[in-house]
């Protein structure tokens, strides 16, 4: 059995990733803050920084603090994403995942650095600021930044070393000492940590409360706002359902389904080559948490970092599930595969 890995990046490759994942978005954030700082004398004392769904202003910031308010979030996101991508463990992630994350970091920072000054420029008190054409340079920069981010993603994808197959350690493909006439079933659940569940639950409760208030209390009912909130609630419920899974391994194969019953994965035993234990970095290997698609035909149920069960199919596809104890289901599946077990017939 082989394990697909990516060789360690060279210094030049690391610098290339750092350029797009960290340096360019950080420079964009500094440029946006500097630009707004240069406009300070032309701005009102209080600058509008937020608008409601109906287009009314509902948030203001002092012109003196505006460069910090604009630059700090961009720099923070760039630093967070950049460091996650550049961590030593991320070097073992698939090159496609690293390239996509680097491109996203560059794109997000650049577009945010373009959008925020664009919302401020027409609040300047100088002549001609009511002219919509003042936004044209921002449109041009936004398009150019999208092109730059796509170019960076492709460049990093080509520059990083190709994934190679290395023999899987026998210790990572365990088996059970199971009597020939014995039957065994492994059933478990997997979910994200308690703190994250609480946070997502509070967010969901807040959105539901907002939706009910809009529908039942708000005298100035805005149907667009209600629809948007309802859509967000549905999406969040769907996402939450993918952070809790029921798992089963037996002589029929391996099955996994989310709380609401979908997504669902069923792998018959005769399609399984083997199962083994792997280490997973959610960001580097799958680009995040939840129901994910990774490089090299890997499908992931990624709920934590660390050890995971990887079930390999005969056609090369792999299912990866992060678990506290992946050794037990891996050992059971390997034992059943080696014994040539098949599901019991109806007569059984």
C-alpha cells in the first residue's frame, strides 16, 4: 500500500508561497491604510463605514482612526492565512491545496484593500467626488488583482514539488487478531470540538432570532433582508449538520453520513483495498474543515487536526475521516479485507 506525500519545499519555493500568501496581501493592506491616511484632511470628522440592507448608514468611524480600522483587518487576515500556509506541517500538504490557499489569501487581501477605500473616496469633501468615474481606478485594480491571484495560484502549483508515492508503514495499516468465526462491528460518531459547536450554535440562534424579529416585530419589514437572513440560516444549518457524523465499519464495508442524513458515503467491502492511519493538517491538506475535497482523489470529513482514518478504494479514491481513535476501524477493515469477508446473505 502506498501513501501519497509532497516533498519538503525548498527555500525558493517557500519564498514564492510567502510572496502571494502573506507579503502581497499585507502590502495591499498597508497601501489601503496609507491612501486613506492621505485623504484625512478631505474627510468629515465621522466617516460612514457600514450601511444597512436598505442602504441606510448605520455605522461611523472617526477619520483619525479610519486607517487603522481599514488596515488592521487586512493585515490580520493576511498574517493568519499566511502563517497557516507557511507552517512547517503545511509543507507536507498537497501542492494543489497550498497553491489554492495562497491564491485565496492574495485575492482576499487585495480585494478588501480595494473595496474599503472605494467606500470612502466618495465621502471626501473635495470637488468632483460625487462623480462615479472616481471609482474606475478601483475597478481596474480589482480586476488586476484577480488576475494576479490566479497567476500566483498557477505559478505556485507548477513550482511546488510533485506529489510522490512512498510505501505505507505497516504500523499505519493495523489488523486485528479476530477469530475466524467471529463477527465484529465498529460504530462511532465524529464531530467538531465543543467550543466550536457552541459558537456556531450561538450564531445560528442569533440569526433565527433576527429572522423572527424581522417577520413578527419589525414595523418596517424588509422582505429582502428577511429572505437573505433565511437563506443564511438554511446554509448554516446545512453546514452544522456536516460537522457531526455517524460512522460504521463491518463486513458490509464502511459507511458515513452527516446528522441530517446527507452527505452520505458507502464503500462496499469488496471495493476497499485497505485502511490505514494518517496525519492530517486541515488547512494544508484540505483547505479547511468540514466536508472537503483534497488533492490526489481524496475526499475528507475533516473535523480536527491530527490522526485520521484513510480508506483506500480499488479505483484509487480515498476517504479520510479525522478521529480520536482511527486505529480500531482501520484494523477491523484491514482484517475483514484480508479474510475476504462479504455481507451476509438474506438467508443469514
